[in-house]
């Protein structure tokens, strides 16, 4: 949907239309040289999700919700180009990705039943990615600017339980659990990793009405996240004993193109297209679902996004913005179950925003967006993990929606 109040309220479009430093350093480093002078943005986004899970399996039905939590995403960006110089500079600290869920262990929900009753028990996930780009741009000609950035990423991840490769299987039936029951260890505390990436782009203005931009963002390769965990089988003599578990979760390559249109002095239009490559990326690009009796988290596909926004200068001191973005759902039907920790069902984003100039160099910015509830349904394959698979796979329906608001300050001097 975008980053910062200006870009976000234009549907996230802005690769070919200069907006502010945050948008430039997020989508196209060449834009750090598009405007002379200092451009500074401080903003904070506040958002909530509403996740619903419905399951029909084992001849039973169950449903549950994730406990809602207020997400807070900061963004800071600075760019500068002297009016008489060709070089531009930029630096930012941007919250760029993440997910969070907190499902309580609940009887009769099936998926969140205890492991010995056929479920996973409580599920908790928390993933946050910060992008810290340092950018340089160069004005090749009055019409063409090129740019690049070195990006430092900091990602923090927690997954409890972690249903991947390592698990404990009950050997002998006891009053606690039947033989064959699987218990999964936890990666419950946030574990952090750094990654280094790069981004290159260009910005071209053939005339005052049109402008074009494009950029390529390299994949982000983190070292595997690693946790101090424990043996999870309560029937084992090793129960509670220390073990180390790990999970590899990397970030995708992205290719973005955009166009800016200025029909008159008061209106600006931005349209972007983005391709995001999840396939083959460790973690997100896993097969998904249940493969050879093992849980494969995520299982996301490559996605294409279209974004569009309009900015109108209503008065000398106030502008209004509207935007829309459509993103293909990364989830696939065969992997709905294993996307429970990151139910990205989002497709349609509707955005709105405004800026009010309170001082010659300071504009107050605000935006909001909603993502209506979207559903995806697939097989509930946890019943295929045990020694006696249920004859007919169950069905799981996952849905989610987002409500968000962003406020910030935009300085120019």
C-alpha cells in the first residue's frame, strides 16, 4: 500500500513521480535527486488486523480469531541535492514488512486444540523488517537521473510453535497423548538478523507533463534465525531439555516501474506496477502445505501489483490524495493451513490522505487506508501428519482485513 503518509495515500504509487524522501528511498533511489534542497519526512503508521480462521475437519467444525494488537511502523527519510549540483544524497529508516498473530489455545477450534487433541495449540508469530538505505543519485542530463542505494536490513522473527522439520513424536500411548502425536518446539523469543542488499533505478522526464521511473531491489539473504528452545514431548524423559532450532526466512527481489502524469498545475497522477519474486526464496518461497509428512510454512507465489494515486492541490496550503492498489494474493490454496502464522489474504487497498502547510517549510501529513476482508479456502492437512490419516482431508478458510492510519511531518528547506 505504500510508505509514509504521502505515498501511502496514493496507493503506494510513486516510482515515476517524486513525492518525498521516504518514498524515494523505498521505491526509487534516483528520486533523491529529483527535487533541489532538503526533503525530510517523519511519520508513524498505526494499524490493526482482524484474522478469522474456520475449520471443518475430523467430522467437526471450529473457528477462532487472532487476538488483535496495534501495530506501529515508523518511517524517517532525508534527501538532499544542491540546486547547482548534479549529485543527490539520501538516508532513511523505514519499516517495510512484517506480520503478527496471536491465537490462543482453544478447545473445539480444531486447529488450536492441544497437540494431543489434534491441533497445534497456541500459535504466536511476530516478524518485523526495517530497511536502512543510503542512496546516491546523479543527474546525467536535465531529463535523466540515475541512482542507487546500499540497503541494510534488520529483521526480527518469533514463531511459536515452529512446525518445520524438527518435531517430537510420542513413542508410546500414555494418558497424556497417544503414540504418534507430534509436538513442535517453540521459537518464541524474537531473534534478529542483518542482511545487505542494493537497489538501482532511474527517473526520466521527457517533458513537463510526463515522467517515468523504474527500479530493481535485490533479494535479502539473512542468516538462519536461531532460537534456544526445548524438547516439547511431555511424555519424554527429555521434556523441557535444551535444544537449538532454526529457520531460514529471506526477502524477495522486486522490480518496479512507474509513470507520473501532470495534467495541470494542480493535479498529479501516479501509476506503478511491481513484480515480487517469492518463488525460490527461503521461507516465503517454500512449497507450502504438508510435504512428505512435514509442515512447510508459507508457500507464497510470485505476485504482481498495480498501484495508482491522484494528488490535487485544493488550495495554496492544502492538498488532497486518493489511491488504490491491487496485489495478487501470495497465498495458494494448497498452503492455506501453513500460512496461518502470516495470513496475507490482502488484495484490494483503498487509500486517502491530505497535507496542510502550517509553515513555509513544514507540512502536516495524514493518510488512512483499508483492506476489506478477503478469504482463501484450502485443505486442512494436519490430519495427514499422524500414523492414521483421516480418510478425507478437512477444509480451512482463512480471512483477514486491515485498517490503518498514518501521521507525519514533511519538511523542505
